[in-house]
C-alpha cells in the first residue's frame, strides 16, 4: 500500500513539474513573439529633403526601402535646403535631412542638428524655356535682354550655384524674381510666367515636354554635392539609418541616376 502511495505521489510530482516547464516555455515564446511584433510595428519617418529630390526619394522608398523594411512609412517635407535648416533650428521634428549642397548641411552640423554626414548625389544647372521657346532664347547671353528670367534666391543651393556659374562665365544676370526652391523656378517656366529659368538638370528632366532645355557651356564647372544625415533628435534611429542605406545602395543610386543625378564621385 505504502509502495503504491509513493508511486502515486511521484507520478503527481512529475506531472506538476512538466506543467511548470510547459508554462515557463510558453511564456518565453510569447515574450519572444512580442519582440518580433514590436520590431515590425509600423514606424513613420519624417524626412526633410531638398525640393529637387521630390521625385527620386519617393521612388526609392517604394522600390528599395519597402522591400526590406515594409513597416517603415515616410513623410517627406520638400523645401529649399536653407528653409529646412531654419525649420530644424526652430525645433521642427525630423529623422533625416538631405541637402542640395554642403553649405547648408554645414550649417546644420555647426548647430549640432546632425553629425554623421555622407554624400549621396551630385547635380548641375541648366537653362530651361517654355516649350516652343517663343522668346527665342539661345543661352546665357544677350538673348535674355528684356526677357523674364527666373532663378533661385542666393541662400538656396540652386541660387548659390547660379551665382557661382555667372561669375565663372563672367555673365551678368538680371532675373525678374528669385525663388526659395528650384521647383518654383521650374513651375514658372512651365506655366509661361517666365521666359527662362536656371534649374538643376534633374528638374529640367522632370518637366518633360513642358520645357525645352538649352545647354549652358561651362555648367559642369559648378557642381552641387548632396549630403544626407540622420537628425540627432530622431527617435527612430534604426529606421533612419535604413532609409539612408536605401538611398546609398546600388538600387537607390540607379534610381537617382534615372532622374538625372550624378554619383557624388562622378560629380567631384
């Protein structure tokens, strides 16, 4: 009888231990699953980017970033680089900043807004006129006399490049307006408000058959290098780094090239 009772107690004890083990194992699995779910939880990045990137960057998100990181969504703010630096300085939240020149990125670095900066693209200027070129403009020459030329403001990267180019070519320009972003210059030429505009090659390409491109001899003398960096206050550092990696990846570089950008190596 005693032997039977001992056997019964031993069996019950073994069963209890087995149940404890199963319970512990189940809790561990659940915790691990939660971590996986957390890693794939939707994250929305805010990317401040130069206006000239308004076609290429969304394409990179769709075709490169989303492939490996489907949980990352991106909200873009496309403005002139100087405007974006001012916004960051005023406390506007962002995760990534991409500038159309090194000058404005240096401002952001000096203000301790960004730190790990890398180059990812290059761009040059060209002259565009409305389709048909009714003003008969032939270049940065006297054909612009009395015509409505639109350029970027000097503090904007494309405006600084315009100033450098005119000095390099020893040409005096008399624009009727100076815009805060290159896309506004392009828009005024597209809708006929301007007879000509100096824009990036990428913007001229984006305008398609709405404009006619007039090559400017010596435009290669002024090259704008495009730097990118994670913003120091970003709360999504892994995702911000994943976005930058997508931009710099071979696939991302091919997309930038498709839109008319050069590689930073070729641009230097």
